[in-house]
C-alpha cells in the first residue's frame, strides 16, 4: 500500500526569498514525517480564494505572508486570541478537505506574536524582566503583532512605555498605528481584567483618564544625498547626517529603549541606521538595549550592523524560526495524533515529540541556508 502524501506551503507575493520551506521540511524530517512536503507559492490577494478552492484533501496547512495575512481572514475562522483580536493570521490549518463553502474547515491562527515573544526571551533571558520601555518601528500588520507581543511581555516585566515610529496619517499630525495600538492595550485589559496594563505606575487617577500607553513619533526623513548607503555603512560620509534628519525624536527614543522591534520592510530603516550610527558616535553612546529586526533578507540589515556594536541584535530569522515551529505543531497535530491507522505515522503518536530537538534541527537547516 502506497503511503499517502501530505502538502503544506507558504503563500505570498513576493515569495522567492522565503526560507519557510527550509524550516518546515527540516521539522518534518525530524518528526519522521517522510510523506509530508512543504513548498512556496506566489499568490496574490486576488488569487488567494481560487488557490485555496483548488486544493485537494492532501493539503493540511498554509503559511501566509505579505500581503495575505488580512486577506485570509474572510476565508476561514479565527481560532486563537490574537488572530481574532488583530484580524491578522499567518497560519491556516485545514481540519478537513479545504472547502470555501464551509469556512469552519479552515482554522486561522497567528503565530507571529509568540514568535516575537520567544525570540526576545531566548536572546534576553532574565534581562527581559527589567525592560521598562519599548519602541516599534512601523505600523503595519507585523507591527500589530509586535504590539501584541509587548503586551504579553508586559505581564511579566516592568514594561510601562511603548513608542511607535511611523509615517503620519493623512491629517499630517497623528502617527499611523498609535490609535490602533492603544485600543489593543485597552481591549486586552478588558478581556483579561487581572492583566497588567502598559502604563506608568506613578500616574494618579486624573492622569490615567487621558493617558495613552502608546505614543507616536514621526518617522524621520533624511536628505536623499545621505541615503546612498554602501554595503559598509562605516564608509558612508556621515558628516552632516544629524543636521539633515527631520527629527531627532525617533533616534533618541530608540537609544533610550530597552527593546526595539523594527517591522518595516528591507531598506526602509537604512536611513535610521545611518543616523543612529552617527548619533552614537557623537554622543559617545556605549550601550543600547535589544533590537529585533524582522527583516532577514538582507542579513544582517543595516540597522542590525550598527546595533550589534552597542547592544543585542536579533535577526528576523529568530522570529521566523519560532513562529514556524508553532505552525508545524498546528499543521501536523491531527495527523500525528489521529486514531485512523490509514493516515498515521504510528511511532510518532506514541509520545509527545521532543520540540527542543525539532527546533535545533530547524535552526541548523536555517543556518545552512542563510
């Protein structure tokens, strides 16, 4: 009897750079799931519905990346707190044959949030308990997951202040994402009344009525002549960079933060990196906090190149690793624990998998691919 094969994939546009297949296929090998295969498929927002409609019952799950994390929400059912709350999912699990007429067969989850939390804990260890301030660079879907991760981190740390550095709204005054992030903090407190809200502990009742735990800082513009950054940022002419930057608020917030999470696409933060490099030299900065840059192509980013001279720099591959491990657990769970002998690798169902071993196999494969 020929063993049935099962499929999963990461979807997005662009997708050629994705290292998700490296991680998932390494996990399948470690689990002994030799009849499982994970690929990458270029799929646009317009094509997502048709793509899923044409999948057969060999498909068990999908990973979603840009620009599909919101688009997928109308095609399935959110099944964890953060996918429901954020309206963003990076994981789709097929409990039965994919069928758009019955969205309940497509279970949606968000593993990005936990991926960020675990990446930070893994790198900072006990230091994370003393983190008091954080900065998020960007205001898109990944920034929302970063804010959710900080809310969770705040439950076990001293985190009391979050700033978001992003473009201005069309009104030219308010920063994108700030209102959404503050609503997120309030909703979490409403959903979990005993949770710790991100806010300064010394605020009196009157102040708290108008207090917003997340404040906004405009993403600074930099004179175009300084944006021609070479491969080696140290070789750039930075003599007038701080004079050309539109606002120093962003740089100062970054320098003073215990945790910084950059969620912007590749090269968007290159100008910030250039200004940060010059600022640290001019002000004789000796130490920075921790930076998680979700970008892993190019690796390292310009921001990480600068940051690692002064503090803990965490590449996007760390977040990618931990969110992928959660995806593997979700996508293969029904198969590994099923009672039907026709679809079970029985030696894997006898005991809980050693996820530390699986993670190490995934990490090794990722390092070899980078």
